[in-house]
């Protein structure tokens, strides 16, 4: 049990949670703003997700996973993998959001809070295992 706690209480996980919460708050705030402006659920989610992805890539690369390889080739590959993985979780998020809000009648803001928990967990696992797994060198192209 102690090893399990230590694994989930690591610096990386704690920093990810902090930036994950900040990303979620930014995305949630933008989502609420776009809804308020008059966009529908799917468009609001798309716009807010894209802006949150940009923020998340930078914070994940620099502070969460300490990925210090700044060569153009590495940045391009990482960002493509990051964007692709976030697209997958965006689709999951949007499908669940539309189901909850439009089909089951859950308040759209509550639905977004519910789906965000799932998305944060999936994003961490994907980023750790696929995106930033071997990029801890200091270099610039």
C-alpha cells in the first residue's frame, strides 16, 4: 500500500494534478464563456478544448515531465502525439458531454465537470506513456 501511495504522491503526479486542475479551470471557464456567448455545447467544447490543449502542452513539457529536448524534430513529434492524444480524449469528452447534457438532460456545466475527471486521468496516462516518455535532454536545434 505504501508503494502505491508513493507512486501516486510523486512530484510528477502532484505537478500534473496542479497543471491539470489549472488546464481544467481554464477550459471550463472558456467553455462557460462560449456557452454564455451563445455557442452550442459541441462548439463551446471544441473551442475551449483547443485553447486548453495549447496551455497543457507547454506546462506538461516543461514542468510536469521535464522534457528538455527542444530540437524542432522532437517538438514537432511531441506536439503531434500530444495533439492526437488530446483529440482522442476530446472525442470521448464531447460524446460523453453531449450524451449527458443533450440526451440525459444533465446541466451542461455539471456534465463538463463530470467528463473532466475522466479526461484528466486519460490525458496523464497517455502523456506519460506515449508523448513525453524519452525526452529528458537539454538541446536546441
